[in-house]
């Protein structure tokens, strides 16, 4: 067994576990700028143990990792125990969702509502992803970006401080499957190593290809590998988005193979020959020798390159909120084709000089002790993995939520809300909950009585009271006490705006004006204004009375004969505001005595359910009945004379000529026999009646040539 010398404590072992190969790199930071690589080993997978960045055969991958580890240990004469790794960008899952949050009424938007909207967006993204994958796989959210905000469906740059009834947002969320992480950890541990840090390949590549001082700018890094093109976006000092499209260098190789009738390996050599600038010689599968120039090969690849760069450009814009970035850096073998960068610039509408392939210049501060190292793009990610560990800005961290340890992907922007989402804390228990809502109906129109709002969740971080947007870090202890529910909804009939607005119904009964309370029925039964509304009540606020109901209000017996607006009526005919009613009883003496009793009461108080209608009607009613009886006898004596004196008159009703006939004289109510006006159904709050511009009643005399107005008041 080899003897190992002591390695300096600041040595970093980075492992790039790729689909075709595994690259191991060991180095250390010499100073703030320079990193020295003391050993690097590349081993190809002997079998297809990995596909598209996902480990399929853990044991086989572990064997290859062990080979890399052993070779590095022999080279360095030092035992390696801890390693930094990266999850492939090609296993990232990106989801676009639209989230909406609507309020009961317009309000000023604050951070709490914006956080609620973001939480709704994240829940929808999780649900969309689970539906797409059609299985319950635990996912880590490694990044989320708001592409657009909307206020009342109008696009906005920011929502805070604006007033509106509905807020929305387009979200782009990126997830990493838990099984990817678990399989990486399992393969590494089987090889005798312990994971000290895990990052994402797009982030690792950015560590080397996009210096920190560039990250304030809006830049895209495109790593064009064999099967995929991985993308990361920087802005305002951070990486704000990650993505991938499943097309890259192999698609160019496949096109060459089809065009020149060669196998994949020969096609790959022809593609590499395009970088040299000299003539390319090859043999096709028929054994015939050919010679082509790089220009000819590139000309044949124009469509394939254009299709690929168009997809890359579209995804860059999507990750960047729908707009192009300011510049693009390209790494990876596929991106080295001479016309790849110019094609991408064209699809992004950027000047050609703003899209550049990052070559040896990215290694300016990287020093290699091995002399035979080929400085190409395959080294970017493994070295970036080491640098990412040193930067300490991309890792999985552990926090405690209500006593449960959970793992979070640390993107330098973690908040309590991220921890709540990861542990599956119910959204409804984070924000204030309203008490029970009561649905009901008023005149067949659906309504809601809303309960009171409760208190939001109580949150502490390390014992200190905090909020959902409080930033968290490794080993934080988070306690979340569920939000509370407010008082249930309640309300009475008397509080309904229709009831308060319309007021009493005023009638004339035997010449005496009385005020009847607005009639209310709940589920077909008369109800008091103090009635407490319950779920699904059907409330009708009526604009009319029947004669029976009027007599009940007046505490009088039902009449034997009655007339509405001078016209004999049925017991169930409707009496609206402003109508005139004449009542007659066969036992007039009994009614007279009842009237006297009412007159003797202090205020002749008439009381309905829970509302008093006070009228002095006893004496007036008696007098009215006497007059009515006398009028009846007088009318009988006049019938014969009237039959001889009948005459027609012509009037204007609402501008329309109407002829009244069959009587010697006419009053206003006679118009209803000749002019179409519906009194059975209320068309408003009261009836307006005028004769020659003066207010009239149903008993106002009408003469030939007069102008009449008759309509419902709204």
C-alpha cells in the first residue's frame, strides 16, 4: 500500500460526474485570484451507467469514481477523503406557471400579499411538475424568477404600493429531483468518499467562465456539451436562472454523419477538423476517400446550427424575463464551431462582439502543475466545482422547522417561506384565515357574508420573532405556529342595504295615510329585521303588500270588500307604494267598535313583527267607513243618471292619445282600463302620477284634453 504524504488543509477535490466521463481535479487557492491544480484525471465510463446526467447503475459509476480517486491518490501520494460534486444541468426541470391572487375588494398591495402570490406560484409549479412527471418524486427548488407581475391583468414592473383587486405573476421555477442527489451521494460514498459540497453544473461553470465582477451584468453562459446545452443567467451579482435544451454538439455530428455517409466517430473527427482550418480527409462507409474544406462542412451545418441557436436564444429570453441578455459567453466543444456564436447573436439581436466563445482566457488565473494538460472547455466544470466550494455560495444546508431537520438548496436568497414550502407547511396555515363565510340570496341574487380575518402565522428564527421573508442560513431553528381563523360571518336582514335604502311603503287606507314597514320573507316566511342570516337563506325584500297583510299591520280584520285605486280587487292582488285602498265590512258595527278601541289607545300604536307603525286610525277609519257607505248608496242612486250622461273624453298619457269611454265622469284610476300600465309587478320604488304637471292621486278627476304622466319611479 502506498504511503501518503500529508496534504495541505486547503486542498480541494472536485469531481465532475458526467454522462460519458468522470473528471477528477485536485487543487488549492494560492491567493485571492489564483488557483493551482496539482492533479487531474479523466476516466471514461466502461458501460452506459449514466444517461443524460442521471446515474442508472450506481455500482458501475462508483467503480469509475474509485479508479479516478486511486489514480489521483497515487499521483499526489495523499489519501483523498472528501469531495465536491455537481448535479448535471440536464436533469434540471424548469416550469412556467401563472399565479393569481384576488382580493374581496381593492386594497393597497404590500409585501405580505406579494409573498402570498409567490407561495401560490411555487405551489402551482410543484403541482405542475408532479403532474408532468406523473409520479410522486420529491423535488428541490434551486431557483425561481418572476418574469412579469400583473395588476388587474395589466403588466407591471412592481406591485408594492399599488392599489388593485387582483395581482398575478408569471413564474419560472427550476427544480432538481431528489433521486439525482441521492444517487450521486450513494455512488460517491460507495467509492469511499464523503461529499463536502454539492452544486449545480451551470453554477460551477459560471464560477470560472463568469468572474464575480462580471455578475452585476446581465450575462448568459451557454455550455454546449454533447447532448445538451446548459444555460445560466447572471444579474445584479447573482445567478438568477438555470436551464437546458436537449440539443448540442451531437446534433451537429449526426448531421455530418448523414451528409457524408460516415459513422459517428468519423463524423466527430470531421467536426473537430473544422476548428483547424485545413482540408479534411475521410473515408465513407463504402471505403471511398474524400476531401472537404471546413467551409463546406459549415455550410452544410447552417440549418442545424441555426435551429439549435434559435432554441438556445429563446430559452435565454425565457429565463431572463422575456428579454435578451446584454452578452453571452459560450463554453463547451459544440460551441467552438466558427459560426455558432454569430448565429446565436443574430437570434438574440445582439452585436456579434457581444457573443463570445470563452477559451484559454478563462484559465488565466488557473495554474496546472501537470505539463500535459490540454486547456479546453472540458476543464471548466471540474475546476468550477472546486471554486464553487471555495466561494461557499452554493450548497445544500440543513435547518430545523418545528423540530424537523430539512435540507434546502442554498442559493443565497433562502427565506423562511422557502423552508415552509420545502417541509410542506400548508399555505392556508401561513396567512390569516377568515371566519366562516355565509352564502345567501337577496331577490334571487347571490351574496356572501364574509367572516373576520384572523392572525397570520407566528414565526420565530432562533427564538426571535420574524416574518416569512426573513433570510435564513445553515442550522437555523425555525418555529412556525399556524395562523388563526377569525370570527364567522354574521348579519341581519335589517343591515341589508336594500332594506335600509328603500324605507317604508306608504299607503292610503280609506283616505288615511299609513306607513307599512318593508315586507321581508326568508325562505317564504315573513321575517323580522333582526333575523340572523344563515347559510343559503333566500331573502325576498318585497315592494308590495296584500290586503290581508295591510290589515295585519293595522291590527284590523280582513275586509269583506275592498278596492285598490278605486278598482275592485282580489285578496291576493298587490298593493304598492302610493296606492290607495278602500275597505268595507259587512259587520260594520263590530269594526266601528274595534276602531274606537284603537282610537282610545295612547298613540293608536300599530305594531308589526319588530317594527311599530303608529297611526291614529280608529276615528278616521270609522268616519271613512260611514262616508264609504254613504257614497255607496249615493252611487247606486246615480247609476241611472250616469247611464244617460256617459261621454267619451280624449287625453294624452305619456305623450300617447288615449280615449276614455263608458262614464259620465272620470278619475285617474279609470286610465288603467284604457292605458297599458302594469300595477301587479313593481317596476320601481313608487308610482309617479301627474295631471297637467301637478301631482295627482288615483281619485283625481280627469277631463277632456288633459295631459297625464304615469310611470314607475326608479
